[in-house]
């Protein structure tokens, strides 16, 4: 390039630069058009798949269900589960179980794909989503999953609400996993280029330098996911958001597990919702997909990095929420399972009916 600069007159150099700039602009424009075309194609394929499913239900619906040996009740066929998954909490591992079981247990799994993974829906999209979930009979029974914050269906006049479930994780471990995921990806889609690919800085180096990707503000995620679609939920460090998240966890979610005890969570779901999760525990233990997604190149943070994050008020609030969820999960588990010889066993039914009147 230096030799060309010597040999070419100034006007020719200017023309060459202009030609290069035009070529780069044209190339970027073509790449953008290709991305838009890819998005349109993905949406068209998704709509086609939905139409195929709806047609199959219209033609075969009742006949297919009659062929099932132990046909579920009408009430069970109307169940909708929403798993508004928090990023980097083993959500893909758990969702893979739902995908593996949906054919065998006869339900649909639908991914809620929001633009740029935005967890807050517009008011019009909230209405559309609530309408879809409650009225889309061809999809029932259904298991919806996606990175979406909690949505209160009662605000929309819905009589039968969906069943919410979720999993959360130690807040610092979740942030560390997400930090390295953005840079190195995982073994689920190893060829996919990640947003921060090429940045080799470790999490410890980031904390030491006061980087934005490891700042305490990045810990603020699990609270707003459970708090929901209120503006105050997304105000970092809001005490109101913490209390609302706790309220929703115990009042709106059937079960919230923790990443560190995922097998117990799966076992309890199978016991409570066999219509969806029959066979889930065995699949989790022996299946190929259960632990498939693992963040690459992840290095545990030092005690110094952890201590620095733990000084922040944001960590204290997120950790308080995590400890609250863990205590609630362990309480539910203590009344559902027992451990013997290192194995967990579900408790048998512990109630019965008597003194039934009037007697005919």
C-alpha cells in the first residue's frame, strides 16, 4: 500500500479511496439486506410450521388423542405452562427436556422469541400474547419459554391463568457465566459468533479495571424478571422491585428451582405435573441433552473479585432474593421428597377423604 501511495498521483489516490469507501458501503448494504431477508425467511418458516400444526389438529385432533392408552382429562389438556427463563441459569438444559418429552407426552413447546431478547413487551404485544396463550386452542396443552419478564394475566381479565415456573442461580455465578458466554459462547452452538468475541479479558481483569460488563449493575436481572412489566422493576436497586419479586415468586409461581439443585426441581415437576413431565427425571439423569450447554473458557473468579462485588448494595439485594427463593424451594422439597442412601424419593400421597355426606 505504501508503494502504491508513492507511485500513484494524489488525484488517483483520492479516487481509489472513494472507490474503496463506495465498495464498503455497498457491501454493508448488501449484508444488511441479507440479514433482513434471513429474518423474513425465519418468520415465514415459523408461520408455515404453525399452519401445519393447526391443520393437523383440525384433521386428526380427537382421533389422535383417542389412540393414547391413558387419555388425559379435558382439564389437563387446557393447561398452559410459562417458563420465563432467566439467562444463564441452565435454562437451555431444562428446556431441552421439555422438547424431548413433548412428542411422547402430547403437548406443544413454543419459544417466545422477542426482538433483541428484550424482556419487556409493549402493551399491544402483552395483549396479543395473553390472547394467544389463552385462546390458541390448537396449541394446548402448551409449554411456552423465553427470556420475558413476568406478566400478570389477571390485568387482562383472564379467568384461567397459566402456570408459571422458573429457575434462578447464585447471582455472581450467573454473571460470570454470562460474561464468558458473550465472549466464547458454549458447546451448544460453538460456531456462532458472540457479541464480545475476541475480547480475551478475564472476569477478574474486568472487575479490577472497573469494566462495565462486570459492574454490579449487571447483577440486576433476576429481580426484574420476577417483578415484571412495571417501570419500577427495572430501576436498578429498587427496594419495591425486590419486594414485588418476592411476592410474585410465592403467589404467582407454582415452583421456582435453583440451578445448583436442578435435578430436584425436575423430579418435583414430574410429580406435580406428570401430564408434561412424565419421564423427566430419568431423562435428566441419562439423556444426552441435559447438560449439553456449557459456557466455554469460563474461569472461576478470585475471592478478591467476589468480595468486591459483594460490597455493592445491588449484589446484596439480588443475593437476598436468591436466598429467599432457595429457602422457599428447600421448604417445598422437604415436604415432597426424602433422601435414602444418597437417592431422592418422592413421598406418597399423604391425605385422604372421609366422613363424606350425604350418604346415598
